[in-house]
C-alpha cells in the first residue's frame, strides 16, 4: 500500500513537471543554444557579463565620477575674486555626503590648500596628476571588459561558423556525397547562426565602449580645465613676496670675483647671458 502511494505521488509530480520541461526545451533560447553549440553558450555568458559591467559602470559614474557642481563653481569663483577668503578646512567640514563622493571637490580643495601654503608649482602639479589619475582608475577596468567583449564576440561567432561548416561537410563526406540539399543547407544555417549572434553581441558593446570613452575624455577635460583655473590664481601672500634688493655695492661685489671659483661662476653667467 505504501509503495503504491509513493509511485502515485511520483507519477503525479512527473506529469506536473512535464509541460514546463517541454516548454523550456521548446523555448527560442533553448533552440538557439542547441543550434549554436558551446560557442553560443560562451556568447550568451559574455553578453550577460557585459550587461552587468555596463550597469556597474553607470552606477559608478553616477556616484563617483568627477563633476563640476554648482557649489564647486561658486567656490572657484570666490577663489578667483578673493583667495584669502577661501578656507580649505571649512570646505571639507561643510561638504555633504554627496559632495564627499566627488573626487573633483577633493582635488580643488587640496589645490587651494597647496597654493595657500606656498607649495611649489611643480610639486603641486605632480600631486594633482597622481590624484586625478587615481580618480579615473575605477572606470578603466569596466571599460576594458566591454572593449574585450566587443572585440571577441565576432571572432567567437566566426569560430562557431567554421566549426559548424566542418561538421556539415564531415556529415556530407560520411554519406559519400549522397547528402541532399536540405541537410546541407540546414547544417550551414545552424553554422551561420553563431556569426549572427556574435555580431548581435559585438555591435551594441562596441557602441557602448566608444560612448564611455568619449565620456571619460569629457570628464578628464573638465578636471584639467578646473585645476588649471585654480592653479592660475596666486594668493596675495605669495604673489606679493618682496624681491631681493640689489644695491650698487652688491652688484659691484658680484662683478668683481675674489677667487678662482667666483671668477669661474662670473664667466659662466656672462656666457649664459651672451647666448640667451
């Protein structure tokens, strides 16, 4: 009795799952994968990976991309008008959560602080170049993944076509040339399916890669122009530094060398002046 009940339950479950299994087998996706073989599976995985990478890149750009906000424009305008009234520490303390995610805000604040502290231009530019590169590094890996998918998808499609054609002609050779036209055309049709799938995957991702690269160029241009604007302003404490006073006695002392080393330096200066 117990065995009869168990067999009845198993039979009912198989009857319940049979329509869904046949539905999956008859789905267009399943038929496409069956026609394309392993290459079609790889193309599908690459398409899913590229889509996930694109979504991640969009979220990353919306949260962490350098952007010239309205508040940052006001700070730069105030810095150009009155450099002494801008306090980097105050800017850091008053920055909200959304502003703290903006790398350009940190770059501008650090530049203003370096200018007010009298740091050399060369050291400031080297630091800014390194920080700006670090701000754009998170976007390079996702862009490279999308570019690789756009480049590999047509090649994988061509590989699937070549393998399918080899299989079709191998079947024709096995029948000693007695294969009919319908069998041969069916094999060729299945082989060309992978090429079409590869192009369908490659074309959108190639366009996305070009668009993302264009956006990164725009962001790099905005960052560069903003930092150049900030660097072009010199605070009063630096711009109005007194130059060393050169008295007649000092000039005469420099012009009359007292030893061989002074004479050598004096001759070098005259030569540099004459060639300049």
